[in-house]
C-alpha cells in the first residue's frame, strides 16, 4: 500500500484506553517509516483556528462537508489505514499548511 502526505483515508482510530477502534476519516500529514501522523477529519463545523473547513471536500473523496482538526493528531501504524478516499486539493492543502504554521506551537 502506498501512503502519501495529503492523502485522505478511512482509518481505524484506537480509543485511548485501547479497548476498540472506530473508523474515521483522516488526513495524512507525514509518513515516518511504518507509521503515519494523521489529523482527524470531522463533519463538525470549525470551532477554533486549528480547524480548517475543506472547500473541495467532494473532489477529495469525502461524502459530507468536512473539517480538518489539527488539534486532534494521531500516530498510527499504516496497517490501520483501511480505505483511501482521495487527496486533499491544492487550495485546501494551502489552508491547512497556513493554519499549521500560524497556530500549531509547542507550549512548554
């Protein structure tokens, strides 16, 4: 399976207690060997500066209007990526990158 940053996948996201997983859409931010770092994709409206509404959600393979939530990151094994939905558009990718560079900061 080929996984690239900018891909949208349905992923089996583990619950924090490890008891189960839930199938959720996710945006691949980067690939690190056998792992990927993904941002959650939700149908909820943006609620903070780190939530980016996708304007081209339909052409990206999503079924409903969607938001990338940069405050909700997961490091997953590639095997947890189940179905490739598509790829983020150039315009939406630029919006995600801008929000990342302006809003995501270490706070320690």
